[in-house]
């Protein structure tokens, strides 16, 4: 990363490039050399003055969606200023750029659409994939990170077609840059348009994506493979991030590429690791060791099983053999508690299916399912995780049953966005007389209960993937290993002091830059220890901090 931009662009072309544009902050010398005299108002402002103006414009937007649209437009005209605003008001603005408002913006993508961002690849034009990347005009050393989504399971709101892919990839990249200083000029969002099964989109005249059902099977795999081949040939050092794929593809894709590329699936691995971090904190409060946890996961999809896998591995490291660790986990999905007699088990769920003999005497509902309520009553879980998208699934009776059996029930309703949460923190604390240890996927205000203030940690992969990515980029990791995920989780947990009553189990979002630096240093160090680093790392702590891009204007020189 040099200290200045050199550009051959002149005049309006400079102002229209969001990575070069500084608007009223161009100096008189830059205005003269870049042909900007007379194209911007005469005043020369600082980025602080500009930030005050855009913050008041932002505040004047009447709804969260319009705030999101305003920010997207700001990002499209001046990325440095966008990131400056975001960084200075991270806690306030992150939920507008990212979770939960990103969900609303995605639903309205084709209607609020202004400008494209990143790369749009179509399953109907496989030959166009290489051309699309070439048109981006980036050299082989100019891309560190690509976030790609086919948008089949956006957050907890399902299939949102091309706007889902473009919207979630852009949202995740904003977090990468705000949280970990990933250089926005070196990161590319990719929307993988394989069609959509969302009838609302297919019937919407304004929809900007491929107007047919989702392509599946061989052609889908061929498309994903063509994307990976085109991207890795052109940008051999880039980290490939997979986001919001449907459960039938997420794990399959990861397994296909994880050993040979630097790649990870955020919903499985990022989420698993952030939940592990919260559990490591909870263990310190409850005193119940990891290996003695009894874990019920409600919603055994991409995220739910990703979480189960990370917790299972952590229990193995804590002294259990694999089989015993697996038996500490009960997975409940649409079919109720998953057992070896459950119809339609997905391959990645099989490991967690309980022997049916074990539950022979358990109560069944009208459809023959062992419900979440029955599972909780029988198991007496220490930890209940929700990744189901089912609002209100953690009902008062279920939570009271859990709280009757354990002193400090640990409950994580992590489904996004807000309207999908399995329970609200205030209800959970009320139903448990303030004993529950709670973390949620969306940001949540502190809860006052019985005179105590309970800070609610945000168990969202946003606390983890930026540092994981930065650590992988800084070390030029060959691949993302289990060890890197483990140290990332440990780094996050290491930043909280849970000895204070009511303390959050996770560090606060305001500290995202520090969190990401700590995670990145550990991840880069682990890559070096495991022989996976292609970069020289003498001092990972210093090197990752130095690698972080900052939202400050750099001189622009005419080249
Ligand atoms: N906080 C965080 O960092 C993250 C949160 N999530 C959230 O987790 C949720 C699930 O996401 P994914 O795993 O990607 O989706 P998914 O579709 O792979 O998994 C959802 C699972 O819930 C099950 N389910 C749906 N309705 C159910 C019901 N009535 N009873 C029991 N199970 C039911 C589905 O069958 C499926 O197995 C979403 O709300 C998402 O926002 C996902 C990733 C990260
Ligand atoms: C946070 C996230 O990745 C999700 O809800 O899918
Ligand atoms: Mg996701």
C-alpha cells in the first residue's frame, strides 16, 4: 500500500471514481494537476468538516432503509468519506449498513437500485465470467478478497436473487473495511446469479436479475467451478469468502475447495467460531467446563451445524473423545429432534442424529416429532442456541424449564434479522429471574433487570470474519485451517472481562477494530506456526496493524 494514489484520470473522471474522489477536500495543487479547477466549489475542506456534513445528511433520512440508501450513494461517490463516517459512528451506523437493515435493503434492491457495485456473474453466461473479471481491470496482485453469494439463504429471510448476492457481499465488505481495515480498493463483491425461486421477485417487473428458477445440479456446480477457476487464476492470492448459500450447497462447496484454496464459509465457520467465543466466556461465568456442556441447537442448517461442529471440536480439545463430544449435542429441526429414524436427514446432520432407542419414551407431538420443548425438558441443556429463523421459538415455558434445571442458562438466539430472533433478551432475562447469559445475532440494547444492567453481546460473525480475513490476507495463508478458527475464537473471548456482573460475553462492537486486530494477529501467527503462511511474519501483531487501511485521504498525483 503506497502513501499516494497515482492516476491518469483527469477532471470529472476523478470526481466520479469513489476511490479517488475527495470532493471539496482536494487541495489547490491537486485541483490544478488533476484538472479539477472549477469543477468543485472553491472552499477546501478537511475530512472532519465533510464528515460533519454527511453525518447531518444521514441523520436527516427518515427511515433506516433510506439511511441505508443514503450511505450506499455516499459510498458510490466517496468511499473514504463513507468509511470515515462509518468508523466514527460504528455502533450507530453498522446496523444500517449491515445487519439488520441490510436485510431490508436486499428485499428492495431492485427498487432502490442506483449503481452496480462489484461483479455480476450469470449462470446463463458461463463464458462471460472471465470477461467480467477482466472488465474490472485489476491486476493479479491487486485483489486480496472476494466475497461471493448466490443468495439462496440471505440471513434468515431466504432467497433474494441477484440483489441478495450483491447486497450481502457489499454489506460484508463494508464490515471487513470498517472492522479490519481491509483495503476497499482490493476487495470485490460478487453476485452469483443462478436465478431465484422467490415468486415475488420473478413477478416483479423491476427485478434486475435472471428471471427463472434457481439452476441446480451439474450446471450449478459447473458455474461455481467456473467462478472459482476464473477468480483464482486472475487473483492467485485472494481469499474467497462464501456467504449465504442454501444448506444443500454451502457445505458441499466448502468441502470441494477448502483444502486447495484460501477459502471459508462465513455462515458455517465464522458463525461457529463467534459462538464458540461466546461459549468460552460463558464457561468462565458458569464454571461448567466445556466438556460437561449439554447443548441443544435449534435449527440444524448451515449455521446451526457449523456451530455444533465448532463446539464439538472444542469439547474434544477439552478432553472428550469424538463420540462422547457428539453425544453432548442435540439438534432439533423441522422434523423435531433429529434421530437416526428421522426422514430427510441431510448428510451434514447425520452425525448429530440421536439413536432412536435413546428417545423411545419421549413425548411426541401430533406429527410424531420430539419437540424442542420436550428435548429441553429431557436433556436439561446448559446451552441453547437458535439458528432456525423462527421468531419466538424460545417460548416462556421452554426457557423456564431450562432455567429450572441449571443455575445460569446460556441462551443464544442468533437468527437474523431482528424479526427472526428466537427470543428477545429482555424476555429471556425476565423468564429466568436475571440468570440467563444471553447473546443475540442482531445488536441488542442492555437489559435492566432487578437493578442490574445486563450487556448483551452480539454473537454475529461480524465480530470474527474481518479479523480472520485480515489475518489470512496478511499472512497470505494457503488455506483456512481449524486451528485458525480456534485461535480466532480464543482471541475474541480473550478480550472480555466477565468477572463484572452483567458483563457481555463478547466484546462490544465499538471496539471492532481492536477485536479484528487481535483476531488477525492470532490467525496470522497460527498460519505461520502451521506452515500455511506464504508471507514472512516476524511480528504478526505489528504487521496486521500496519496492513490495516484507514479512512484518511491520501495525496492524489497526476500520472
Ligand atoms: N448471528 C450470526 O452470525 C449468524 C446468524 N445466522 C442466522 O441463522 C439463521 C439460519 O441461517 P442458515 O443456517 O444460513 O439457514 P439454513 O436454512 O441453512 O438453516 C435454518 C435451519 O432452520 C430450520 N428450521 C426452519 N424452520 C424451522 C422450524 N419451524 N423448526 C425447526 N427448525 C426449523 C431449517 O430446516 C434449517 O435446517 C438465520 O436467521 C441467519 O440469519 C446465520 C449465520 C450467522
Ligand atoms: C450474520 C450472517 O451471516 C447471517 O445471518 O447469515
Ligand atoms: Mg450469512
